[in-house]
């Protein structure tokens, strides 16, 4: 083909980025122009395009972060084609693409489209995180109807599917419209932490959330004065700062694992709401990249300290057991610990939901816990310096005489401890871990 050479405008991707590279991107934008059920104001299928188009005119530099946020790497996928057959099929398509992104350890940000697509994304997250995450919903509506207009996959039913079918904890913010049946459901089931309108404090919201948070944001949570471009605008909505204030704190204190921003129905000629949606997403990406770099700094400081201290506490009689989400238990002696550390360095393995317990937890155990990224430390006694380190690393702990006997917990598959405790180098450790996985499965 002829090589045209002329100046071009910003490409049609989120942020109008010159070069997109999937491999080096942490954020993946998934446009889903889905619209099926009838609307007061229709046009949600134009939402993703309008957001991307507006985002091409955003400034890359962010005054708050004093940085070009796009440096985290943003890759925009092609628009997903909704199924013409059924809502369920579209939701499955969404689930597939989000699963693929999670497999690649990236953070998906989905652009809607109708709110129903959230179910597909959240299903993919459940496969990866099980029930170890919260869904934080910003919305003018509670979306808790069991069925609406003859379907369970209506956008007014999406959170009901999340709490009932996926059995996930939800927190709802900004709700100012719902039906009597939804009110009854809320009262009876107590399945939602709901904050009506502006009646919330950031601390209260934080208190309802698990460590991992998926954010679903229906743009009608904003006041119609700044966000008229939605299917059902409700008065008394949140301001730009209300919403950003909450998400900023979630970014600081929790782990944002995925986001969707839905229900933009662009009004021709009115660009400010489209731009608001684009900028909102960019701000959220900023919060995410901020927390990732903070965690990396914290991690590397702890790793350094761990290495420095390793010699000292490996001399002591360290005997600990680690119970991981992989249902693998191993007992470590001095050499075993050396093998474990070598293994973590080489294979970059993380025992995300593990528990360590030890007879006595000193600073060494606390550092190891931080290093392994475990969730909880149990021990009979804990030193002051251990408590200090664990608090710093945001790890829960429980020090009491009766250390729970997790090893004997019913239904826990355990691979032979002896097998793993003899691994004294990284490759050996990896081999044994792999073998034990096979034993378990
Ligand atoms: Mn909604």
C-alpha cells in the first residue's frame, strides 16, 4: 500500500495515545456499546465511542498526580459486538474478554453501554478472586429488581444478580430511586450496604469494603446538572468532588481490581458530559497507578529489609507453617526458608491469601509475612516490633494462646508437609509445588 505521509490527528483510542502496546499496558479499556432494553432517553450504545472521542482531547498531564497518567500504559480494545440473540450471550462475551485480561494480570476498565454488562465483568472477577472482593456501585438506582420487562438481565436487575446469583458483597452509593419491592428486598435480605443520596461518609463506605474492590459506576449517580446524558436522570445527585473523593480514598486504602463506567447516552452537541466521563476514567487510572507505585515502593523497602535481616533470624529456631489459598502447607526450617525466598525471587510468586502462624512472632516473622504478602498472621505471642511491622504492612494478626489449628480444619486438602519442607532451592521448590498441586487437584 502507498505510504501516506501527512500530519494526523490523535488516534481513536482512550487518551488518543500515539502508540498502543498491549504487553506493556497495565490498563485495558473495553468498549461495550450494548443497548437493548427500552429507555427514557436512549443512546447508551453511543456511550463508549463518545467517551473515547472526548478522551482524545484530554490533557495527558494530571495536576493532582503531577504526572502523565498514561505512562502506566493504556490499551484500548476494539468495540465488542453485542449479541443479537440474547442479553445473556452479550454478558458471556463480556465475561470472556474480561477473563482474558485478568489472566494477563492487567486491570480492565469497561465502557458502557447499558449497566447489564457489569454482570459479565463481575462474573469474570469472581472466577479469579472467588468471593474475596467487594463490588462498589455508584448509581442513582439500586438496580436490585429480580426481573424487569420480562428479563433477569435488564439493567435494573444487575446488582440483584451480583448479590443473589454471584453472592458477592456490595456497597451502593448515591441511590435516590427504587421500587417498593427493592425496599422489601433490602430490608429482608440485608445483602447490601446502601448509602442513599449524599448520606454517607467516606469512612463509613471504607468500613464496608474488602481489600479488593471492583467499581461499577453508573453515570446517573452524578447530578443531572453536570450529567444530563443518561437514560434516567435523577435530581439530587452527587458532585464531581463527591465521587472523586470516595474513589480517591478507595485507591489509597484498598486495591482497585477493575472498573466499569456505564450508561452514557450522549446528547448531540452537548460535549461536557462526555468529557466528564472521559476525565473521570482518567482520574481513576491516576488513583490506580498511584497506589501501584506506592505498593511497589513499600514492597521493595520491605524486601531489602527482609534480606538484610534474613541472616539474623534464620539463625533462630524459626518454625512456621504457611497455609495458602492454593491449599498448600509447608513447614519451614532455616534451609527451607532460604529455598522459599529464592523461589519467590526467581518465580515472582505471591502467596496472596496465605496465613502464617508461629509459636512466637517476632519482627522476623512479620517481615516474612509482609514479604510473602500474606493476609493474616496467627501466633501465640507477638512482639511489639512485630505488631508495628504488621500494621505498617497492613496485615491482620491475632496473637493469643490458642492458635487455631487450621491444619486440622475439615475439608482442607493438604499436601504432604515433609515433601515441601525438604526443598532447599528455588527450582526444587518449584517442582515440588507443582507436584503438590497435581496431588491436590
Ligand atoms: Mn444502574
